[in-house]
C-alpha cells in the first residue's frame, strides 16, 4: 500500500488499482462488469440505497475507471470522503469501511443488472460510432497493427456485446477478484482506517507488460459518413519506451508538434494557412506511439497531411525557434509543480513510479525535462514511423 500522508486536503482519496490482461476477447465483458459494479451491491441493492448510503456518509463518492497500460488494463475503483478527524460521528469510519467493502467485494451480478448494464454500454458505443472524431481514432488504432494491444478498443465493441452472456461477466469478475489489489491513500486517515485499507492490499510488486508498436508499412483508408467535417487520425510509432532515456525527449517532441500552447502544427496549419478547424497530438506512452488528430474540410486533406509531414521534418532537422522548446519545457514544469496540489495527480504519479519500479522526486523529473536538447528531439524524430492514417470524411455529395 502507498500512503501519501498530507493534511493539505479536506478530503481523503483512496484508489484501488487492479491490473488485468488486456485482451480483445474479454474487454467488452470487463466494461459491462464495471457498469454492474457501479449499479448495486449486496447491501446497497438499488441506486436509491446506494445514493442514500453515500449521502449519509457525508457525501462520500465512488467512481470507476478502465485505463490501458500497454498489454495490461487497469480497473480503478476510487473513493473520496471527508477526512475522519473532521467528523464527530463515532460511526463514520465504520460507514466508510462498509462502503469500501461493499463496492470492492460484494457486487450483485444478476440478470437484471446485466441487462441494464449491456443497454448502457450499447448506447455509449453507439454514440461513439456517431462521433467522427472518435471513429477516426478507433480506425487509426485498428489499422496501426492488428496484433498489437493498441488496436483493442478500451471501451469494448458492439459485435462482442451482441453475444455476451452473464456467465462471461461472472468469469471476468472471478478473474478480477483473484488479481492483486494495490491501494493508494492521499490525505489523512486515522490508524483504524489505515489498518483496514492496508489489510485489503495484496502487498506485492506490480508487473508491467508492454510491447512497443513496431515499424510497419503505412495503412491508409478513407471512410465516408454523413457529416459536415472530415476527421483525420494518424498513428506514429516512436520506438521509445516509457522507461527509456529518450522518453522526456519524446514528451517534448509531442508537445512541440501539437500539444503545447505554442506548437508547430497549430501555428503553421491552423493559424498561418487556415486549413483546419482543430489539430493536436497526444502521446500513447506505454505503446511507444503518438496520435495526431485533425478536423478539416475534405478538399484540404492532402494539403494538411503534407504540412504535418513538413512539421515532422522540422523536428528532425531542428528547424524551429528555440521558443517552442522553452515553452514546452515550462509547460511540463508547471504541470509537475501544479500536480503537487492535486490528490489524484499525486496518486497517479505514485502509481507510475510503482509500476515502473522507480523513485523520482519532482525536482528530478523537472531536471530531466530541462536537460532535453533539440538534438535529443531530432534523434526521436528520426525513429518515428507513420503506421496508419484513418480519414472519416464527408460524403462526396456533401461537398
């Protein structure tokens, strides 16, 4: 268990993280399971009872999340409640303990809950299929490498949902219950609550499993849809592992390219040439990949793709003003410092350190960022390979 003891927050944040295999044939069942876990427990067997119990515990909150980390998927169950030393109710700690026990270990997996959860997931997936931005990203990941975990949709798939059974969900729940549980506390708790949470922790190190996206021949495909704006998603492999000495250079490359408040793609493609509605880049750090997403008119697709490639060449050839690098560095520094005042950021950083079996101070992280040079970024740019380009475009008759 990792206890980040601090009295700077009025609330306590507890996160229970469970790492599971990230497989195409189980991810849809896992999504349904999360919906079922949210819905009710043995004692809180209706949404009304659940809401009432949380309100009586001074507005305690529970949230659930699924996040991929390379070849693993994380089930994160989070609790937020007022710190115990601020509450005079003698039964308050027992209420929190009971809520945590119920949410983590006493889900009700019955047919009624299953059908409702399938319905909710289906509606979410259908809504995502109607979103051209989401659709282009999904296609780009699928096309990047069909044997790599990057191609697996974290949210599950409609096709698998059609044949899913309650038995499938119960099997994935059994697997979830058997996997190690890692707890993080940020805030201030009394000894009784600390001992309770510590007793739930598996007290074993994380195992990190990840495979970098390999270099492949570029896949291009255009999908037509009745929409008013074309969306382009491109996936680049970087060959940079999150534990590599080049990782900070990869972060800054992505920032300068299309993430920082001052970046090459926005300045050149949006501001200078007015060829897109939006453009950005984001890093997929456990897969060694970068995603570029652009909203354009269909007639400008070729121009935009060429200009994106030009910005890549500028990074490779170090052909950009030093201000881009300095602004990107300061952005990371500000986020690292700002994260010290955010409980969830502190937990996320502690988890990453545990997962990667490292221990870095904020000062050391900042130092690593500040040491990156244009030459370092150029070295990363040299390794980049365009894996896929997915275009969800307006129908031709819409133009």
